C-alpha cells in the first residue's frame, strides 16, 4: 500500500539529528561483544548499529515542524512521546553556555532517537566519568539494550507505520495487525511436533506468513545495495520494514543469511513429544535438558535454531576430537594446552655460522602491568634454546623490518636473503612455548618432547591451492613466496580444518529436517569452520597484553608474520571450538525475537529490474570507497572453505574458483591492469550505475541515505558527482564519530575516524545556474543552517560537515553552474564555497575584533592542522579585515615552510611574553593571557580580570565560551578554556570585590 500526496514534507534526517548521542553510543557499540552482529562472522568496516538504526528511522519519519507534515503523524507523536523522559534538554549537556531546547515535537522525536541520561549529565557536571552503558537514557531508540525492548521498538515501528501511509495507517490498525502476528505465532509455535510436515502444520505456517505479509504490505521498503556485514538491513528489519540486502560477494551473502534471515525465521520455540525428541537427539541430550524444558511427556525448546546449531556443532566437535584429539596431548597432570606459540626460523647468512634463528621481534609471552612472562634466550655456540621466565626482559628482539640479527655471531641477515630462504622452502616453524589455563590465569611452559614429536609425524592433508591476489589489501606475502591460501596454514591446522569439513559433511548427510531449515543449520556449521580457520592460521597473532589469540585481519590486510599462536581447538579457552560455538549461539538467541527478516540477494546492485520503478521508500547504504579495503581479496580466505562446506547448498554462489572481483565497486589497480586511472574510472562508473538504478527505484518522496567514511575533498567530489549525475540531490549531511577522538579535523588535513551520512532525493537539476546567484544562495542557506544547528549544540567540524549537504542542495538544483566566463563550476569549487559560507556564518555573530573572529572561525573549520598559504589567504578575505602577515606577526598563525597552522596557547605565550598586557590587546590575546593565568596563581588571574574583563558582557567571556566548545577535547587549551568558562561567575565576583576594595581604599585617603 502506497502513501498518497506527501512528497513535499521533509524527513527528519534532512533537518536535524542527535549527532553527539549517536556518536557516543557508537563508541560503546565497538566494545559490545555477546550477541552483537560483529561477533557472528568477521566482515570489514561494518557501520555501528546505533548509526544504522538512527539513520533508517530518521530516513522514514517526517520532520514534525515541517508545514506539510501530516496531522496524523503529529498526533501519533503527541500520543506516543508524551512521557517526561522524552522531554528535550533543559540545558544541552555538551555546550558551555546554558542552551535550553524548546519542548516541541521535533525535539521530542530527536530525544526518542537518543538522549543523554540524567546520570550522564550529573557526571559531566561533577567532572566524573559516566559508565558507557549508562550514558544514554534507557528509552533511547539507539541504545544497545533497546534492540529487544518491545516497548521502545514498538514506538519506532508505530511512527514508521503512520509516516508510511498517514491516510490509511492508524495506530489501531497497527495494533490489530501486530496482534494477528502474535496470535499466529502462538498457534504455530504451541503446536506439538511441528517439525513433522502435515496439513495442520502447513495451515498454521501459512497463517503466520499471511499475517506477517499483511503487516509488511503497509510498511516501507528499504534497500541496501552494499549490505556487506549486514548492519543496515538488520536494523531496517528490526524496525519492521521490508528489508532488502544485496551484495556481490558470496561470503558477505552467507554472513547476511546467517545474520539477517535465519535467526528471525527459525529461532523460535518448539514443543516436542518426548518420543520425537529422543528419536532426533537421543537419551544423552534428553538427560542434559534443564527442568524447565521437561514438561511431563513433552519437551519445550525455547529456541529451536540455537538448540540445533549447538547440538550439531558439539557433535561435529566431538567427532573431530575423536579422530585427531591425540595430536593435542595433555600434560602429565591432564591439563589441555589452550595454544601453542610458534616462530618461523631463518638461517644466519654468515657462512661460518649458519645458526637457525627463531624470528622474534620481542620475547614477551605476557606483558601486563601486573604480570610479565618472557622467553629467555639461551645461546650455546650455534644452538639457540629458551627458558620461560617471569619478570622484565631488557633484550631486544632479533628481527627489525624483516632483517634479523643472529644472536650467535651478531651478523645481520638482510630481509632480501630471508625472503629468498622462505621462497626456497628453507624457513621452517619451531614450537617455542605452550600456553595453558591455570588457577591464576594463563601459564606458559616449554613444549614437551611428545608435543614436538606428535607434530612432526603429521602427514600433509588437503591444502587449498587457490591463489592469493598479489596486492591483497596491502598485505605483502607474495614477495615472501606465499602465493596460495593453503600456505597460510601449518600441517596440523590444515588437518584439523579438513577434519571439521569432513565431519560437517557426515552430519549434513544424516540431517532429516526439511530442506530450507537444513540449509540454515548447515550454514552455521560452515560459519563455525570459518571461525576456526580464522584462529587456526599461521598468520594470526598472540596478544601479549590481552593473553589471547587474534585473527590475521585486524589491520584489514595480511602482512607476513614471523611468530604466531596455534589454537588448540579442543580446549575450553580462547580460540577453541567451544568458544567459537558460544559466539554463534549468543548471536542467534540475541536476534531471534524479531518476526521480520531481510531478503538477501547475492548480486550486484545496478540491475534496474530488481525493483519496479518508484517502489522503494528508502535506500540506505555504506558503499565502498576507492581502494580503502579489498573486500573480495580478503574474503577469499573464507571463500575457499565455504566452497567446500556450502557449495552444494548454494551452488550459484560458489560456482567460481574465487570470489568475483571484476564487478566489485572498488578502485584496486591490481584488478585493472595495474592502472590507477582505470581503477578510478571503474569505481566511479559502478557507483554512478548503482545510484542511477536506485534513483529510478526510489519513490519521489523517498530518500537515498549514504554513509561515507571518508572526508577528503576527492572523496566528497566523487560522492557528490555520482549523486548529481544519477539525478539526485543532497538534502542533508551529518557526521557520526565511532572513535570520539579529536573533532577538530579539516578536509584534506587529517584522516577522520568519523563517517558522514548524506541524505538525497530524486531531483533532476534543470537549466544553467549563475555562479554569482548560486554562491549567494549557498551563503544564505548555510547561514540559516548554522543558526539553526548552533541552537542544537552543533560546533566545529560537526557544524561544517552538516553545512556541506545543504550547500550542495543549492548547487544541485541546476543541470550545471557557470561563471560569467562560461566556465563550469566544479564540485571541488562548490565545496570551497560551502566552507567559506560556513566560516562567514560562524564568525558573523561574534562581536569582537577581526583577528579574534578569524581565530574562532579557523578553529571551527581547521583546528590546529597545517593549511596551505592559499587556504589561509582566501579565508582572511571572507568578511574580515585581516592580513596574513599581521596574523603571523601576532603569532596567531605559525609558519611551517609553505604552510601555516593556528597557534595554540603555549605557542603564543612562548613567542610573546607580554601577550595580552599592552594597552589595546586583541580579545584573543586577553583570552590566552587569562587561560595561562588560570593554570597558575588564582590571585593573579583575578587581578587580571578585574583590570581587563570585569563584566560578563565583555567579549573575553563570549570568546572563552566559543573556544571551550570547539577546542579539541582533552587538549591542554580545552581544559584551560573550559575551566575558565566554568569558573567565570566566581572569578567575576572576586574581581568586582577586588575593585570595590580598591575604591574603598582610595576614598579613605580623599
């Protein structure tokens, strides 16, 4: 069912977003483990779930303050968000001055998405650190705990329901449709032995499918053309939408099926008769059930999929251990090792020495503040052995940049010679230590003779022969002779993985489930093999401070590794199969509450026939960017195993030797004849093709929201060009930070940890725009936006990023924009106009001297990063009467060759001892002098304030407030400015008292 005639009302994402709150929860999202989508299967550069949930929601609901907002939506907001906990801030907690937010429907809707908790605000006021789990209010939509909070998620679904079709969708209709789903679930899942196909089961399945379809027919359709790890479609389905996930990569497709479809479809309760349960699982499994699962002669399983996946994973593990467990012998006390620490061994190039040297960069096995364990080298002639010792070791490792120093003769063997040795097969692996679990944590010892012997007797099993790409994500293994994926595993690791594959096939042949459910269970068995492969490679790492195994992909590349851990898959600790199974089950359980799954498609997204014209309500995606990550190259690590475990279940997905690379939307030159230009053109054409298809498929009142992790001018230019050429126009842009580092980052000046989300609408530009008129329109629009967003607490780089989207919208109204000379204005020039307009808008309301206005404006846009001389000169010409040479002379700017940067407090004080002490100092000079004094003796500061800024209205205090809001958090300048701002009332009171005392003393002598 389609909504009618509401094409002019803006969506919330086009107007305002709770950027700070989303960023804060996104930082927390990175540390959440159990049940998180990232813990099911490795994929690269997943977007944080809070960003995804917020962007999906805000792309589908209206701005309630828009004059064209449907009354039905506003009425629903008043009804659903009337509770006091959705009341906007009485004082925005992240600004220096008191900034109350008006209590209106827009601000309540923003508070519903994310609002800092009272506890967080109290901690901020007291200068204390708030636990991350408590930083947002418990009813915030984006909070981790809200994902399975039926009350919060239902409010979000209801608002989307009303916004999708205000004329026909009512809250009563929502309740009726959702109740129908619940009733159908109860009917089906309460049916005993529903795994047995019969007419009654089929009838109840159809009833549930019909109820879900009836609901979804009245909800939006949301499409992610670059679904990757699945975070965006997961959140779209969670919010009750028709969710569609495309990805060209077969590995990504398998991850999406396991993340977005199977838990939601099959992770449901089931009731077995005791006889049926015993027939399926046996007496031992029945005895292991808890009492809550045994209901007389029936067996109640809370989550069928989780139970079956755990049961068959455990069975696969048991069968594998029966075959090869003896290759991981216990010690004399019956303890199982949890890991084995290996090093590759090079041969000293000194012909008179020839020692076999373990290639170690360091000797620590554990390096914590309260625990240190290391390998102590014991060198005897050309023999090198080790002892395991506790405490600090001062000796440096023998390997540096691939060259190694022989501890026997001190000869340095060049990395080129070492590479030749490895290519010739002369570099072997040596077992140096065994890691065990003890009462006091991890324990380390030397390997026993039986442990060494058991490894030496292993016959080589199947070794994957598929070739690695030469430039796989920047990892340099080809020059070391590592050219196939099979070379990344030791003999024991390969035997273990091949054994698990073999046992998977045996179990698969025994399964009696219906085919689609069998496919789901086998998919998770294959995911387990993937997880085991990631911790069973000779390119993993031992984390000496965390005492745990790490997979080889932490740097999104696979470099050559000299030392590595080998997991004992049959132990019960880090890297074990038991541990890996636990991650799988936790995720399945975590995502089984929802009734709505995503439709996953393994295909490129440029096909205009996948969706009929104007049938999508939104497309929300996080596209690749240039050559940042070689997804296909890296994913081949898993593809080679999935091809063996799943090709019979997914024959079309694994029809090729390796994952498809030619059609991947990246700019990797090694896939384009070594040509960077060809790769760039390919990327731009693919992006344009996909955006063009979406432009046709998205409704006229629908949105394309794009998450973009790069903020260089080139990245913005590519993105904006693709959007405009695809017949769309930007309507907003918002920065979300998942690292919360310094926000004072300029385009082209520093790599950002944050990503930008831009919203776009189908809007074909028409006619030719005048450069002068468009520049004027951008200035007007940006000034209005700056004023509005400033009231929401936007400052610095956040404010600048938000301005870009609104500036581009003016540019995109035309087919092209020309100067008076007839030259076409480029997107690069457009972004410069936007930056200049933002600068002008930021400084226009600062009532002080121009040099101080320059300082504040520059700090907002560029922070303390270096800028080209032309950038500085151009900015000084925007509504200011300042000269670059004077700024350099006043130490406001510092020269670094051909570049300049803004001077921080210490830079200025050290260069000008009398800063702020002359007769007519600049306001920024007075502010820096006051900040310097604030870090010293208070009496001197009070005396300075009494003389130079005794009134609250003085420009010094407004400048202090401005600096406190935009200086990099955690910097010395920020601490001083924030402290000065926080104490201004008491300082002014003491200053006035000092002045009054002075006047009293004068009157005594008159």
